[in-house]
C-alpha cells in the first residue's frame, strides 16, 4: 500500500510541473498566434504590430489596444485550462497564475510603462492572474461534469 502512495506522489508532482510548463508555452505563443489571426482578418493591424516588435514603438489605435488586451486574456485563460487539464490540480494553476502575473506586472509597471498607455498596462498586468485562474477553474468544472463520480484534486 505505501508503495503505491510513493509512486503516486512523483507522478503527481511531474504532472504539476508539466502542467505549469505546458500552460506557460500556451501563454507565450498563444497571444502571438491569435495576433497573427488578427493580422489576417485586419491587415491594418500589421503595421503597428511590426512597429512594436521591431522598435518598441507603440502606435496601436485604442481599438487595437483593446483587442490586444483581449488576446492576452484569451491566451491566459487557455494557459490556465491546459495547466489544470495536465496537472489535474489547481495548485499548478495558481503557480502558473503567479508566474504570469509577476512577469507581466514587472514588464508593464516597470519596463514599458512609459511607452504604452497606462490603462493598457493596468488591464494586461492585473487581469493576467485572474484570467489564468479562470481558465483553470473552467477546466476543473468541465472535468467534473465529464466524470461526475470523480473528485477533482486541488
């Protein structure tokens, strides 16, 4: 009996680590994939996007900025959902949320604050953690609905 408990703990820890890594990868690339889709749907978006990526020159219109913030939130929700699905644990989602939010708060409150509108910095940085947690919660609820007799690990 104790052998099965010992074997289960490393597997659980590995799932948690893989969940955080998988969620981070989805978060990092998710925004850029969504932005590429936006470029295809709205070609005018490409010019300010290129100006930002090449010269850190923020020339997005207000509508483009709102769409950027929405794309970040969508990527964060997807990251949280994937982390919860892989890890089967909300702890991994909390770790991912803390890492993403710490990174974005550092970036938007310290490094790029003067280059980007204040309201955009606030939205992107402060919504990041809650968005990851929301994705994790949705995945947990979906998992519970798919398997009503199974308890969700937390």
